[in-house]
C-alpha cells in the first residue's frame, strides 16, 4: 500500500514532469538546428549535426516514456492485488453476516419449540457379589416319571414279572404269553381241542395247520399272488396272524388263503380233482396279470373253488414287446436349391427365430448348408432356398 502511494504521489508525477521538460528542450533544439542550417556555410556539416541532435533527443524521450510506462504498469498491478484482497474481505464479511442471520433464525425457531425433558437414568453398576452359577451335574433319566400322566391304566399284576423271568431263562409258557397281551383280554388258558387231520393231497407248507399251543403263525402274503421273477417288483410281506386252535370239524368247509381266518377242518372224502399243471417258465421281465381276488365267503365245497388260470400258449419275449426304433433320418435326398459350393452341412440343434432382416429362421432338426463362416461366431447358410445368417452355436456339423 505504501509503494502504491509513493508511485501515485512521487514517482509518476516526477517522470511526467521530466517528460514535459524534455518536450520544451526539444522545441528549443529544433529552432537552433533550423537557424544553424540556414546560416551555416557548410550545409553537410550542419545537416550531420542536426541528425545527431535528433537521434539523441529521440533516445532521451524514449527512455523517459519507458520509465513512466513501467511505473504505471506497476501501479496497475498493485491496484489489482488490492482489489482482490478487498473482494475476499467483502466475501468473508458477507459469509459472517449470513451465519449471523442463520443463528438469529435458529434462535427464533427455538423460542417457538417446546423444550423436551430428558429423564436422567442411573448408571449401570455391576453387583458387588456376582451370582455364582451352579456346577452342572448330570441327572439320570427317570423313565417312570410319566406313568401317572394321561388316561392309561397301570397294571400291577405279577404276570409281566413272570414273563420276564421266563424269558431270562429261555422258556416261556403258553399261559404267560397269553397274559401279556392287550389289557382286558382274558388270561385263561385256551381249552385244548383235538386238531383235524388233513389229507395228503392238500398237505402243503401253506395249508398245514400249526399246533394249538405253538407261537403265532407267520403267513407270507407274497406266496398267494402271482409275482414277477425279480425280487425288486414284489416285496414279500410277512404278517403275523395269531390263529386260535380249530373248532370241531363241520360237515363241509374250504381251505382259507391266509387272510387271518382260522383254518377249517378237511372236507369229507370224495373224488379228488387232479392237481393243476405247473405254469410255464416266463421271463423275469414280463409279469402275468394277478388272478381274481378271493371271495369273502369260502365256497361250500371243493368243487366250487375256482380252477387256476390256464397257462399261456406261447412264450413271451422282451424283444417282441418293445417297439422297434424309429428309422434313421435320411439326408441323402438333397433338394434342388442346395448350393454347389457349400462348405459343410449342419443340423440345427435348437429352434431359432430371426432377429433382423438378414437372419434365417429354422426349426430343430433341419439341415442348413453353410457357405461362409465369420470370425464373430455367425455363419452364412442356405435353408429351403433362403440365404441368411445364423449363430454357429445353434447347429452341429454333420460328418
């Protein structure tokens, strides 16, 4: 700021005054040169002297003008710097004014609001004597803790204990087995009944009656059905059927098929039918249809029982049942629109619908004749007389 004041008040006015004095001196010098040139006898010498004075005067004036111009430019730079400082100061003051206005506005808004009372919460202080956790101890499981819960009936008899002791020593009586059944069943021993006599013709592992005091009989249901040769087709199901001792022999009865009914005594002696012929050997892969379901009521006599189904008249073969394979696709009959100079022949793996005007549309399995291959993965081909582009990953080359 002091430098700018010195330029304005001292340096620039002094240079301006010196420039004005030089102008007056140049005016006097010009008059002298003119008079000297007129009065001089040697005009050449006078002219050379005038030229020297003119060059010296021009240099002096140019130097003075240069000094004055430099000081003026320096003054302008100082003024520009001062203006930028003043501008920054004004901006800072305006920001402070805006901040003050915002503070005043917030204060006014705060006066309109209702103060909220925040309750003070006591600090959490850990207990001085922490609770000691009990050490884990394993407690045995009591299996009888739920015996008195619910609607069950508790049997306090000694039959269960007797059965347990008999099982421990390896033999079990019939009375103990019958007493361990469902609650409410009579615990009396069954009255012995004389078992019936079965004829030799009907004696088989399925029809033989077990003894009256033996264990429950296991009946294999899979033996009464026509099953395939392989075990993975029909799984044998074993059902435990408790068969009581047979009643006295009635006049006529028919042998049951293991459906849970008690076995009946043998029929009266009569002319016996010849045994049915054995069925033919059938391949493991083919299953015959099962026979008709058993009747709920047994027939009145042996003659009323349905005969077994007749055996088939021919041997079934797996190759006769399977349909023949479809004929191979014939690619030899080529139409007339096939190009003569195609690169390869390809078959469409997927259906493609054209995305632009220059693309092809084809269905899965159609034959395309490739005539050009591009590096971007698109081929140019011909199908049904139409030429266009298609993606190469939609087709497979035919060898």
